[in-house]
C-alpha cells in the first residue's frame, strides 16, 4: 500500500480552502479581561469585522467571555458571557486566547501568568509590565509553547513589533529612533506653532482627551522609554535593564526655546533613541532638536513615527496613529488573528521576543555621560556686560566649541535674557560639567537647559 504525505505552507493556503481541507476546525474562543478604552475597542473591531476576519483565519473567532469590575457600557455583549472574575476566564478550558487590557504592574501580571499556565495564548498592550518585568513571562510563554503578543504596546496601529520580529528578522539593525508618545507630540506641536506656554499646551491636550488627568508617565518620557526598551529587545535580542535608560521629559521647555530653535532651523521632538555597538547599547529618551526638513520633524499632532536603520536596507520610516481605542484595538486584533492561526495549525515558528527567550543576553548600557552628540544650550542670564565672554571661557576650558550662537531680541518679562548656543559634537559628561560651572556665574539667572541636537 502506498502512503502519501501532503506538505503545505499555511502562508500559501487560501483562507477559503482551510475549512474545506479541515472541516472539523473549531471556533476560536477569546476572553477579554478589562473592557475599558482598549478592551471595548477590541470588542467592536471583532464584531464589526467578523466576516473578513473569518475569511483570513479560516475559522470563526468568538468572544466567549468578558471580565471587568462592572458590566461595560457602549458595547454589545451578552450578559451570560460577562464575569467580574478575570481568573475564571484564564482557567476556562474552552477559551483559547486571553486578551489582557487591565494594565499596570500588579494583577495584570497574574492574569497573564495564569492564562499561560492554563495553555492560553495571551495578547496584551501592557508596555510597562513587559519592559520592566516581562522576561519571566516571555520565558513562561516559551516553556508552554504559547504566544505572548504585544503589537499594541508600541505605536498603537503601527506594525512596529511585527516588523522587527518578522520582516527585519534577517537584517542587522544598526539604530532606531522615534516619536512614540502622542501626548508629548501634540504638546510639542502646539508649542512649535507658537504663542503658548507648556502649561497651556498640556491643558489643551487634556481637554481634547490626548492627555490623562495625571500625565506624568507621558510628559516625563517614561511611557516612551517603555516602548524603546521593547524595541531594543526585539531588534538585538538584549535584556534591557529599564532602570539604566536615561530619561528626560519635556517639562523643562519654554516658549522662548521654541522661538530660538525655530530661528536656528530646528524642531523639538521627544525622541527615543537606541543604537547597538559591538560592546554596548546606547538607549535614551530626551527632547531633541531635529533639522526642520527631516522626516521625523514633520510628524505632528498625536501621530507616532519610528525610523529604523539597517546595514542592508538603509532606513525605513513607519508612522501612524499611536494611541486611541480603535487604533490600539486594531493592533490587538491583529495579534488575536496571529494566535488564532497558531491555534489552528498547532505551532508557531516565530519566537515571542524575536529571539528565543533563553538566547536573550545581558548587554552593557552606555552611560549617558559617554554619549556623543551636538548639544543645544539655553542660558537664562541677566543683561550684564561680559556674559558671553564668561560663558565662552568656561566652554573652552572643557574643550567645547560653539557651532551656532543666538541671542533673544528682548529680555523676558521676568527680566532675564535667553541665549541659545549649539555646540559641536561632544560627550554629554563634558557638556554637563561645563554647564554646572556656568550656572554658578552671578550673571546666570536660572538653570541652563541642555538638549541633544541632530545636525
């Protein structure tokens, strides 16, 4: 008797043919824990796009359970699938995929851990948890042969995670930089357009729903740092110690800075930057001056963008809506589809971290003092003779040279005069030491602002 083996690639198999070949295929059942802004968006996208999703997966995806503290409003779900017990969904043997949208560093981790231990794939947008405490969860997912997917954790609807894990898997990434927080980008866009101070721009962002009542994680750069840490893990297979990332937020900027920077031909953006050398990783978040005609400088409002550089491909720019209910839900549903396909086929060939978790390595993070860049300095000085001479003398003492100098035309209402300089590339440690000395001068009215500059 002859035996025949049929070998096929799922990527070549039409979604319409899968049910014909495998008529026994079950409905994929999803449990959603947390039905707030993101969770409710996931419900809507799964319901509204059910037919096209079925065609792409080859099987129906059913919302089999929703867990929250109170019954959600604004979405259509049956009361019989609602529960206030998220762990019940994680342990339910009929559920294949758990979506965690609770957020935070506490119970969310327990939900994910319980779901993985009970043989579920897990989808989350929890960047804080994954970037600071995610390694044990990635290890657990690998041990359980389950997926822990997090496309929505970075850049909302922009496919940054999947691009790094799959499309650039054969590329040698050299560096990445990006605008990864819509709140900050909206505020900085308003300040660039002029006429308002930081507090007014933040208030406008809150009124439009672009900023939280407590915007600390956004405006202090912490949210952005969570995202670049995950990107570095995927790009280079490194375990990033989040505590060692240098993070500077946007709260120290003034309207005068935006006027000065504009006249210098630059735009200020909150930039996440990561670069891997042979022996160390440079990774930081800070307000940065970009040439006004550069690609990232033109990204305005709440839009996010990432520029990825590779040895062979050159640069690639990805941009789009980085937050909001439906953009984030779109990324979550993309992960649900990936997990559903894995459930049908029985195995995924793509590691959750881009690299096998056991292959992730510790990597030395470059101290920010050793980082080299051009720098913008904004001094606030009293209108006295010899000010420029005294500042220049100290800069020269630290081997720092001035590329561009600009003085604000009139004193600030508080009777100080802003002066801006752009220095030639130097180590941040040298610049910082010079500024500490300059700030002790009697003519200096308040602390000097230091910003990175891309020339």
